[in-house]
């Protein structure tokens, strides 16, 4: 339940202690509501539309699984792009929103793992191609230069676990294709989390982190491998053919970390991203009836909760170790990340069987938005406030080996 997650994180940020225990999590308690009454999330338009699973290959430009991509066009005003860039989002490349040109790439929301490409000026607006499956949060994303880095997709069977015996061909074709796209998108994000935790482990070593955090980061990487395989298995099941990841570009992914920079990244990728992912997976599992989807989501929910604990514990340690400059960087990261979650504008996926969608482990965009807003209100925001208001002090023996070297 949500209150259990909040209590566990409050213990971490208040006492500076990390136990490595998983959390009982959940959101969207009670009956599923078709509209987000009382949360402020209802009725939002489709500025971030839904699409297929391909085309988000990151810097390497890798494509998706052939035949499953459904690229759509999204247009934004120049003022909106300029405002978002000033708030910490914005594009990479191009003219940065001048009257004559648009940024070639636009990444409005790192928390959502959505990236818009092939920018061009049309009727006074910046229009982009987007292949976005409606992802509201993506666990621990692998961000390079502020943009998500994902591998492409190949036809391969070695990432697929033993296939389920159930026949899903009875699902209507549109719903089955949408489920394949959604689970494939999750698989690519879980696969990217492997790289994120590998980099995080190196950063922990570079910053002199305590062994408990390093051990947990290593175990988290192994968890993400199993998550990726479970999601590729589900995607392959609905697609009717084996799918797995292609090569993943690593150029520009590594650098010399600073304590403030690593803590800010952990806020975005872990304290926000993985807390949202844990609660969302729990809500998906609670509404799923398909045994294979429930089994995969059950593990993902528990593991992502433990990964969220790890992120909060690292940030607590970093603030205690680095003092006011690190706390200021953490505060900015929380402000930016939570503003992006609150400002998301999901558009509903059309033409699918909503009951079957839930039965097979998915939520509608309205339900996802409600889950995220509930998580921000009930867990992330109060825990961030507690962390940032705690007195600056040395990390406890449970969270730190007592190394005193000054961070770079």
C-alpha cells in the first residue's frame, strides 16, 4: 500500500538508514474510475500521444520491431518549447525555438522517457515525429545528455523466457497489437535500466559510497535483467514472434561524476522514476487477470520498490556527505521532476478493448495519470520535504563506512 511505501522511505530519509528490504506498494486503491475526478488529471488532451514501440533508439538511431511502429506527429508552439527549455526540459540541436526554425529534437519530459524527433516548422508550430507508447514513468531511465537512450529491437529468442501455454489469438487484433507495443516499450526501458544501474555502480565507486549501497546497486542490475526478459517474453507472446534488444550505443554515457550531479540524477531516475514505477506496476498487477502478466508485474513491483529505497538512501547519504551544495542540487531536481509529472498531458489510446487491456496488465492513460499524481502527493512530495528539511549531519553508520574524502 502507498502508506507502507511512504513509511519506509520516511524511515530512510529521517534516519539515514538503508535496510535493503522491499516495500509493500500500491496505488489506485478501490474501484477503477474512468475519469480522474478529484486529482486534476482528468480531461487532459493528447499533447503526448501514443504510438508504437519502435523508433526510440536514442543516439544510435536504432529502429523498433518491424511492422509494430506507429509514428504520429505532435505539434507545439514555439512559446511552449521555449518555456519548457527554461524549466529544465527542451530540445537538443536545432535553433532552440527561433521564429525561423525549431529544435531538431525535442525532449520535453525526462521523467516520461518521451522524445520527439525530426522537428520542422509547420504553420507557425514546431512539429515532430513521436513513437510514444504512452509511458508516464519508466523506472530508472538511462539518460545521456538529458535524453533517454534505448536499444533497438531485433527478432531473437534468447531474451524470451519459457512462453506461456495460453493462447492470446482470441484477443481482437488491435488490442493484441497494442499489448505487444506496450510490453515491448516496457522491455526496452527495463533493458535500458541495466545500463543505468551499471553506470550508477561506477558512480558509487567513484564517490566513495558505502558498501551497502554498492551491493544493492549490483543486485538491482540483476533484477532489471529479469524484468527485461519478462517484458520481452510478454511482448513476444502478443506479437506472435520472438523479440529482443539490439545493440545499445554507449557513446557519451560515462563521465567523471560529482556528488551533486549524481544525487540530482538519482532524484530524477530513482526517487521519482522508480517510486512511480513501483506504484504503477503494483496497480497494474492488482487489476490484471492474466497469470503471466500478473507474475511479471508482481516481481517488478517488489523490485522497483527496493530500487526506490536504494535511490532515496543514496540521496540521503549524498546530502549528509556533501552539505548545502548537494541539498540545493537535490531540491532543484525534485522541483523539476515533480513539475514534469504534474504537467504531463496523456492522450488515451483508441480502438482497444479496455477490459482486456487491464486484464493483460495495462492501465488506461487516465488511470496511469491518477496513479502518478497520487504517488507525488502521498509519497514523493512529503518524503522529499522530509529529506530536504532534515538537519545536515554526518551519515549514520548504517548508511556510510565513514569515509571522509571530499567529493569532486
